[in-house]
C-alpha cells in the first residue's frame, strides 16, 4: 500500500480567508476605538453638563472618570481578545462565517477538517479530497466573504464619535474657562478644583455663625470677573419655602430669621450654588471683671485685687488699676470707645495703667469673638474711687457722765476702725483750771503745797497712745485705766476723748465723743452719796403712800356684802391688787440693789461718818427681807382670793390674810424709811464738816495764789498790770466768787437741816454764820482781788479759812461727844444689829482694803499689758504661763480670802461688800445740783 500524503487547501481559498480575517480585525478595531473615544468624550461632556447644572457630587465625578477609564481599559482589550485572539485560525473564521451563511460556513469548515492530518487518514482517496477542496475554493472565489462580518457598526460609531467630538470642541471654543475647569475636574476626581460657574460669587465661609434668637441680613456678593449677573437669586433653609433675593449693588441680601438651632442655607444665583451651615450662637457677654490694684504709696500696702460687684469696681483714690474684663467666649479683638485696639488674652481683655482719680470714670469697650460675633451693646464698667475717709473711734465705759473719787480707777474701752489702715489709737484728757491741789488729810487740813502751786495752773492735759497700728490693720482695740490721782488731776471736771489717726497724708487726728468725768473730792463725794440716799428715801416714801392706798382698797373689798366678792368687778379689783403688789416688789428690788451699790460706793469714802454708814447698813438689812417675805405672801394671797376656783368664804379668808401681810410689809417699809432717814441725817451732818473744811482749803489756795503774785503787782492797779498777770488775777477772782457761792449753799442747806433736826448746835452755828456775814465779806475779798488789793485779800482769805475750820471743829466735837455718850454697844441699833461701833469701823476698813486691792490689781494688769507690748513674743512653751493676773499681789489675794467673822456678818446683813471691778457707780448716782462742779 503506497504511503499517504497530506492534501493542502487551495491557495486561493487560503487568500480569501486571510483577506476576511484582516477585514474583520480592521472593522472591529475601528469599532473598539470609536467606542473608547465615545466613552471618554461622553464622560467629559456629562461632567461638563453636570457642572453647569449643579455642584457635581464627588461620587458622580468618580463614576464619570471610571466610565472614561473603562472605555480605554475595557473596549480595546475586549476587541483584542475577541477579534484577534479568538479569530486567528481558519476553523475559527469558518465558524464565524457560518453565523451569517450557514451553508458556506459548513462547507468551509468541512474542507478545513479535510486538511487536518487527523482526518486525512480517514479517506483513502487523495483525489477526492483535492477535488472537494477545489470545488469549495471555486465557489468561495466567486463570493465576497467580508459580507459575513457580524454587525459591522464602525461607520456609525465613527460618525457618532465625530459628532460628539465636534460638539465638545464647539463648547470648548465657546466657553474655554468652563471647558478647561471641567477637564481638570474630570482628570482629577480625587482632588477636583472648585467648579467654574458663569455666575461668580465672592468667597463665603462654609459655616455662618449668627446671633442666637436674632434676625439678621447676610450678603453674598458677585465676584468682579463674573460672566453673568442674575438679577434675582433664590435661597431656602431646611424645611422652609424658598425665597427671592434681588441683586442690589452687586450683592444679594439674605434675610435670616431668628434661630435657636443649627440650620442649612442653599443659595442659587444662575449656575452658582452656595451651601452654608447656619450656626446660632450667643453673643459674647460680660462674665466678670477684676482689677489688679497698686495702692497709693502712703498706704504701704502690697498690691491686691478688687472684683467687680454690680458693674462697679471700687478702689482707693489714687490707685493704679490693671483691668481684666472676662467674656463668655474666646475673643478675636477688642477696642475702646475711641476705636483704639486693646490687648486680648484668650477670653479676656487687659487694660493696664488706669489711674483712679477723685471723680468716677467709666470704661467702655466693644469686642468680637472668634466667630465674628460682636457684643449686643458696648461693655461698660464703672470705676469708683473710694475716698480714704477719716477713721472712727468710740470710747465706752458706761454712761457719759461719771462721778468718781480721785483715787478710784475706771476702765475705759477704746475701739477705732478705718477703711484701710490705722496709724495709732489713744486717749487724751483735759481738766478744768485748778488753783489748789485738792488733797486733804482725814481732818480736813490742807496738804503741803508743791513748788509752783502758788500760781493758778491750767487744767492738766495729757494723752496716752494705747496701740500702734499698721497700714493693713483696719481695727484697734484697747483699754485705758483712768485714775485722777495717778494722772495728777485734782477734783474737777475732766473731759476724756479717744483719738486715732490713719496714714492719709495731711490727715489729722479724729476724736471720739467726749466722756465727762467729774472727779470729786471726798466732801463732794459724801454730798453725792447723801443726796442719792435721800432720793432713795423719797422713793420709799412714795411707795409707802401707794401701799397705804392699797390697804384701803383691801378694806373696802372686805366690807362688801356677802356674794358680791365673786362679782366680775370685784375679781378685777383683786387682780389689780395682786398686780400692783407685784409691781411694788419689783420696784423695791431695784431700790434694794441701788442701796447696796450706794453702800459700796460710800464705803470708798473715809470722810463719811461711820455712824451714818452703820445706820445705812441697818436700813438695808431691814429692807432686804421685805420683797420676798410679806410682800410676796401678800401678792400670792391677793391672787388666790381672785381665783375662780375658790369659794367666797375662802376668798374672804385669803383677802384678810393678804391685808395682814400687806400691812406687815408697809410697817416694815416705814421702819426702814425712818432708819434710812436717820442715816441720811447723820451723813448730812458729816458733810457739813467736810464742806466747811473744803471751803477753808479753797480760801487757803486763794491766799497762796495771791502770795505768789504780790511781788509782781505790788503798788500797781489792774490797768497797769501785764496782760498775762491780769488774766491770772481775774482767774483768782473767779475762784473767789465760786468759793463765795459755796458758802451760800452751805448756809442754805444748814438752814433746812436745823429746821428738820431741831438740834441746837446747828441753830447756833447758823446764827453765828449769819451774824459774821461771811458771804458779804467774801464778796468784798472778790472786789479787792479785782482791784489788785493783794495784801488785804491774802490776810482776809487766811482769816476766813481759819474761821471756817473753827466752825467745822464745833460740829465735829459735838458729833464725837454724842457718839461717846450713846455707848458703844450697838449705837441704838436695838435688835437690828449686834455689831459694835468698833467692829463696824473695822469692817469698813476691811471693805476699803479689798477695794484698794482690786484697784491695785487693775492698775497692775494695765502696767503688765503696757510692758508686754514692748517685749518680743514669748516662746511657745512659756505662753501657757502668761496671765494678766499672774504674780499680782498674791499676798493680798490670800488675805482677802480669809475674812473675819465681822465681815461675814456684814454680808449676812445684806451688804454685798465685793467691789464692782473698780468701775465707778453707774446711772443710779446723781451729783448734788450744780454746786461744787
């Protein structure tokens, strides 16, 4: 069997198939290119058109970009794969032809299969294969295979591409700016430039901050290079109807209504679109202000801070302020009323170096926060200068008018205050003019005259600084221990004032209201005690009259007919009796307290007759049990008789018992009044002795004063004297006139006293004084002094002084003789007291000793405090041992603790012998009316 051979396709058929393949590739390549070009141009054109209509969203931009990319990256690769790779063999081409011409395609596919080696071995005849191939080749050669290219659309696509390109080119030629902007936005979707619009708007922020709750106008202006200028723009807020904004002066004015919450604004002008976020926000408001204060140099104070209160910052006049005004939010800028910029620090405005002068001033400023909001109105802060006013000072120590012995200590409280600082605080005193030292011994004799006492000296004036202040100390307190004897003040009227001073330049001392203290001699003090005792006796007498009227009322109620005692009117009268009894008890308790205080004060004066003091003590002992004894019982029985729960018989019994108790109390008051009257008479008698001796001392002082001037004025008249000497002589004459008046008052009081007592000694003395015509003779001495007749005036003053002492001795001898004749067993006290005169005098001495001890303790305490001010502070371990009373006369304290049986008996008789902490008597004492003041 001959070897097999391969039959090849006819060349003409092969050429036909290759021509078909080239044509197919060309057509499909054109289609792919046209499709890619259409995709690119269409993507760009769509972006251009979109930008003309609105602000193309980034997602749309990216989508169009992907369309262009896919046109290049999809169509051409897809063409290459489908029409090149999948149409490279004759069999693949035959199958493609069979889609349009099935018969032709099947024959081509058949001969192509015959051409393969695989099928060539199936047929034994090569001639038959060749004949079949040639037949198909002749049939194909007569036909155009290119008509079998599936759906050729390259011409249409090319035309479409050309039209799109031409339109795009035309648009670019008409508006190159918009086309160029669209191209940039098309190729850069990841970072596109701002969209170009024919209507150009000026730049606006993305967010607009507006005042909360306020309507406002907002302008959107056209840019200078805008192509179009729409006459009307449209805008709307979220969920609201759109509104029109006409063009005026190149801007559109948008009315923004009041808002409380954030909103958005969309604005359309031609093809321009703006979107703004509207953010309502409160305007920057004033939170507060404070000032750093540099105080005036004279205050010597460290710099401080003053806060604003009610819109006002106050600082001392002359201060320099650094004002810090705080806003509610962070600030961008601030300026004053003149438009000058101010320093901004965060949310605060700093205004330095503000000099605060006498007149108030107002700082006005305006500010803008970081969002461009200004304050609703200018911020105003008032700077108020505080005048450095005068300090205030108060002097306290009881009542303003005080009557004390010259050796009695009074503790006065001084308190000063100032608004900024005190320099010092103290006390000053000023006495009246004094011509004698006022010191007398127990017998009334004048003490030796010190050097220089022959001349009249003005009242002593002195002062004492109690505390030194500091520039920052606004208050000072202190105590001042006043004792006339320690201050070398004779009995006289002393004016005491507290003083203080601040640090203000040119400032003067400021004084308190004056306190007047009458320093009394022992005779004047005794007269005051007697007058007060007489006043107490007079008030007791008035109470006795009222109690007698109450007894009459009780008797009238007892005499009522049966059954009428329980009437409403009778019951009311019984209640009135009980109420009046209670009022009498309360008044009597006050009188008892006054009497005990008066006894304590009287015990200070050694010139008061002990016999009168003893009678005074008896009277207090008699008075003490009455308020809580019969008077209290009478009040209860009157109240019980008015009770509705009591029967008439029981009420009558209670009324009868109440009348008896009331009568008992009335009789006890009468006995007490008689006792106190007797004590007052004894004291008055002793005061005559003291007053006569004091008058004698005054005449001696006048004689000494004249003796000191005799060498200067001898042989001269008043007109020839030097003015200072003449003034001294006139002052001596004034003292002589006062002494004459004292003698007149002694005569007047002696006249009343002799009439009340009927004792012959006082009648004889009164007659002697009238017969001697002492008052008229003293008037002549007064005239001689005014006429510079010095020697005669000296002799007469000494003579009259001796006469006055003689009369005082007569009364004193008479009193001693009476006391000796009456026995020493009790002085007529009967059952009221078992204390002898000697024991009572010892008790008085003991009381005076305790009073002196407490007075010494007060002065020692004051001295210790004064000394401690000058010492450095003690170490801490020693401070617990520091005490005002430590070491102050322990022996005296031990001695005062062991009191004798006589002293305890005096306490049992109702006399409170303890001292009132060295203070002078209070409001119960009144001076005898205007005689030796």
